[in-house]
C-alpha cells in the first residue's frame, strides 16, 4: 500500500485522473530501486527499529503480561488483590448468563458496521475520484467525522436521537412519517440499529480514502482496453475494478474489523441508559465487569480481556487465510 | 552470536521502555512519596488526596486553596488530584491494584475498603471534637463493625420538586401529600398535552437506587431491617408495583427504566415535567436558568404520614500507609474547621455534615431550609454494609427491568443477590 501515502487531498485534487497515472508508477518505481541498492547491516537496522521495539515491548507486551497476571488473581471490589484465583475468573466469564447475548451483539455489530461501511465506501469513493466542481470541499467534509473524537461524535448522536428533543424525531414527526417519537436508544429493537449507524458514520472516512487510493492505483490502460473490447460499465466494474481493488478491500476490511470490534466509546455512550448487558459487545462487557456491574471484579474483567484478544486474533487469522495473505502481499 | 547481542540490546531497550512507561502512567501516583517512606516507616511529609469533582468551577479551586492553607499551617504538603465522577471508581481501583493508594480518597462508598483493612478508623486520625460534631446519622452510617471509618465530606437530602406553572394550568392548588394525590396530579398534568410529563421517574442505571430509596422510605420500607436484608419485603414490592403503575398509566416520561437522573432533571429544567425528586444542586441550576417557576416540598408518603427524606453523603477516607498518620490527622483537623468544610459545601451547593454546620446554614441559607430540617432524620442506604457496594450496582442494573416485568421477581432476585453477599 505504498500508494496510500499519496492520497493527501492536495495532489489528488490538483491532478486529474489522467496525469495521476503518469505520476504514481514513477514514484513507486523509484522506491523499489533504492530498496534494491542499499542493504543495511542488521545492527543498524535494529538501531532504527529500536524505538518501535521499545514501544512494542513497553506499551504492548508489558501490559499484556500484566493483563494475564490480573486475570489469574482474585480481587476485592476495591481492587485489592486477595490471592490467586487460578483459572476461576475464566470459568466465571464463560459461565456468565449474559455471555451469549454479548457475543451475538458483537457479531451483529462488527459484521453490520464493516459490511455497510465497505459497500457505502465503494460507492462514495467511486464518486469522489470523479472530478467535479467542489470536490476538494467534499473530500475535506468527508474527513470530518474521522477528525472528531469518538466520544464527541457519540454524544452528538445521543442528542440527535433524543426522544424528547432529538432533531431526528422532530423531522420525522414534522414530515408525518411517524406519529409518536421513536426511542432510538431506549427501545430494544432500535438500539443496535442506532449504534450501527454511528459506527458506519465514523468508519466511512478512513475506508473511503483507502478506496480512493485503491482506485487511483488501477491503470487506465486496462480500463481503456476493456472499453475498446466492448465491456459494459458494470462488467468493467465487476471484472476489473473490484479484482484490482482486492488489496485495498482487504486492508480496509481487516483494519475496520479490528477498529470496530475494539470500539468502546460509541457503544458505551449510546447505551449508557440501558441496564444490564442487552446491547453490550465484548469490549463494553469487559469494562462493565470491572467497574459498573454487580460483579465489579478486575480479575474477571481481565480474563474477559484475554478472551477478547484471542477472539480478534482468531477472526483476523481466519480472514487473512481466506483472502490468501501471502499472495496479496507479495504483489 | 549476533542474535544474543541483539537480544541484549532488545532487553536493555525494553527495560528503558518500562521505566518510561512507569513514569508516564498513573498521573503522578508514581512520584507520591508515600511508597518510598513505606519501607522505613519514617514520617511522611507529603500526602496525596484524590478528590471527586463536584463542579468544574469550585472543586479544584477549593482543594488548591486548601492545600495552600494546609502547607502554611502544618508544614505538610498536600498533592491534589481531582477526578471526575465518571472516572473515579476506575481510577481508585487501579491505584489500589497497583499498590498506589492515595492517602485520602473521596468517594461515595467506604465499607468495602474498611472490610479490606485498608483504612484508618476515627480513633487514629479523627480528633474527638470533630467526631462529636459530625451529625449522628452520618456517624451511624459511617461505622463499620463498631469503628467509624466513613468520614463524610458533604451531604445532600432529596426533596420533592414541582412546577408551579404546570400545577396551576392543571388546576392543582398544592403539592401532593399522599401517593394517590401524586398519581392524580400526574394524570392531570399529563392530560395538559403537548408532551407534558406528570412525574419524571428515573430508574436508569445512573441512580436507580436513589429514586427507589426515596419512594420506599415513604412507604415505611427499607433496604435492611434489624440487620437483615429486606429488599423484597411486602412494602417494597408494593412500592415498585406503584411505580410500575405510574409507568403503565403513561403519566411518567417515556421509558422510565432507561432514563437516567440527569435526563429526568433536564425534563424538569425545560418545564416539560411537572414533578421530580431533586436536591439542592438542581435548585441552584433552576435558579440560574430562571426558566421554571418551581416549588420544593417534602416528598409525599403513601398514606399521608410524616415524610421521610433520603440522604446521601460522600466520604473522605484515610488509607493506612506507613508514616502518614500524623499528616492525615492534620488534614482532617483542618478540613473540619467550619471555615473549610462549610465553605466547600456552600460553594458546591450541598448540605453540611456537622452539627455546627447545620446551625450556620440554618441561620444564613434560608433557601435550604426544607432540606436542613429533614437532614438530621434523613435515612441513608445501608452504606455501612460492604455488601451494599455490590447490591447498589445490582439495583442500578436491574431495577428498571421491573417496568417491563414483574416487580416482585425483580426484588426477589435482588434480595437473593444481597443474601449471597453481592
């Protein structure tokens, strides 16, 4: 994905689709060449890698060890460690009566948000690579949901969705679409839907820009050849654009799955009025176990955290297997 | 060979990284000198306070000024960390997990900490005159197994708020005295239309136990009677049945089970709701907005007998750490001087915790009269029982379920939770 670095709105907007084609290959070619010339001594490489390694060890590995340690401890409600719990915490998490609900919510949440995001982003990216007046403005506007903090965005949606004062209900009622307001966040049949909308909203910018980069990397001559051969626009899209977009699709899907799975603020903020675990995913479940629920048990929460890590590793592993990681990365 | 060299470098960097991480984490907790003095037991010169943020404007300002005075008067240094209510449970739990408990922690619970043997009792750190001055109710609820651990920092008492304009429109002359009257009034207000809400009933997770306490105390019920859990007593089931009836009759706001207290207050502040259980900070907000013409009255009881109020106090608890006893004692000595404690409480808009404070407030704060009169007889939730710390969470998460299910079953389940020790 070396191309993704060139997606900054500046160059993309100043250059039409035509001359971007002439530009990009030359850049990547230069990079490849310099890679071949210089071979670095492993120690020097290590020196360059050192800050990253230190960060990984200090920020990822150390907390992971602490997390595992905590998951094996017995904790008082105050946070005081009273002794070792062995695997009890794991058993308690697996035994939890709401675990099924939480897992089902997690699957619905991740699949719905990622799938809708990908489909919408493909369409929007297709639109945003066309040149039209005001495209720069539109592209900037698309970034905004990404730039805003998730908590702020979520809080904003809480206001939009509000039963008594929310603008969405107000508009729907004024248009006579509905007779009484909809309780978007308190009505069980609406809550997940309302959260998915926000999840898609904040995932769109990143995905769109990955796809814009992917579309930019498709050589125009292939398209021209297909057009000359009489392929319809739909055939061109289905047989050329989409297959060539595979790397971009894969990156977008994997990263989105991880982001969306780990997304805490949206669910926590939009769901904070609802008691129990009816709309929680494994991430908010973990948090509530530690601090909000009647269990209020750090050890149990840590065990749930370990399950979360394993779960996401498995999901990503399966996905990479399906998409045939090796083949794609060797491109 | 190269690989061993590599791993040495990596290990070295890892250690450096960990050291950096340790310094960065815990917002200053790592530098609290309490820990360093621990091994030798020598006297600590600096103590740390983790305080809850009651208001953006006043809390930090007060504690900063307090720390200055504390330093001048006693020579000890007070490190102040103000934490929002949303975060404080998480922060305090993390601190204790990492063996970095503050010297003084401001929280809405203490019994679990006392049970874990983490706290000083009043004999060690609270001057006797101060203990005598603290209102008896608060001493009672601050006492765990015969020792006083939960030193109150401030208190509040709930009262019944009603919108005078809506009452007038609905042709109601005075605030209700019984639940039947309340139900009637709520119907009349709801009948005004325009989305008006008779009674704003917050049974959402934020503070379901507070709303329910107010109701059950005024039906002669309680959480515990004679030392035994009584959550599913007949009185309490009757109370929750009544709340469900209000919800079913649609004289409350939409979906009371999923309405948090803050949302209910918003309904009242916007003039939509006719009645709500409020406390002095709500009154302060209403006075500032000047939008709603409201009255404050004692909460109606089921049968019209004398109203009881639900009181709440938060705690300043002292953690046992080697060498900090004197500094902590000096802290309480200063905090409970009328100048300090009353200034803090007044700025935050709450109620006093000391007998001397009640006297001062009664003379100078006429607006608080309704609350002050009820305060010495206020009933609290059983904060002196460590089990309550978990039962409270169970109530917050489950009580609302009764609105769509069976009140009796809900309370039976909570009773079971309590009897099983949370």
